[in-house]
C-alpha cells in the first residue's frame, strides 16, 4: 500500500479506492487476469464500479509502472503486478499463464543483440506449451 501511495503522490495523481482495489487484486494473484476477470472478481466489494473504471485504473497503473500489460495473442490483454522483465508461459490447453522467474534477461538481451545490428533495450518473451495438469489429464485419457 505504501508503494502505490508514494507513486501516485509523486506523480500528482488521484488515488481512488478503485485503483487501489485493482492494484491489490493484481498483487494478490499469480493468474495474470484479464480486465473482465478483475471486474468480475471485484464486483461484490465494489458493486458500482464499471468495467470502464477497471480499464481506466489498469491504464493508469501501467502508466506509472506499477503493473504490466501482457499480450499473448489471444485477443485480449492480461495484467501482471511483477513489472521486472521476465518471460511468461501459457498452456495451450487451459490458457493458464505463469511467470518464469530468475531468467537473466540482461544476458538474453545481450546474446540476442549479437544476432542483429540493434542494441536491445527490452523484450517481451512468451512461451507456449502444455502445463503439468493438462499433460496429466491428457495422459490419463489415453
């Protein structure tokens, strides 16, 4: 809570209960939810909050670098409260998205720059596969 308060104060932005709720929700999950899932999850506690408010809150939280937006090519965005560079992996069966942590992204960027004439500044790295749960289900169905 201290971080969001400080960031919003430094940026001279209004810190609303809705923005706090969206940020807290993302801090409390590893699921990489869509805006619609966040909206649905917060409806009971914030019945007057609209989906548009969730989208606006997400946009503001991205702009102040408290969350990141990830695009896995599925037609909508997902959101992550871990803003440091890290890869994500998505199950192609159940669509679950997980973080892959402790990958030295600076080394990845440096290595990739040797394959081009670019100085690589950042990246978005996504992997696709079948999660353990779906693999087990597929194996038991055979």
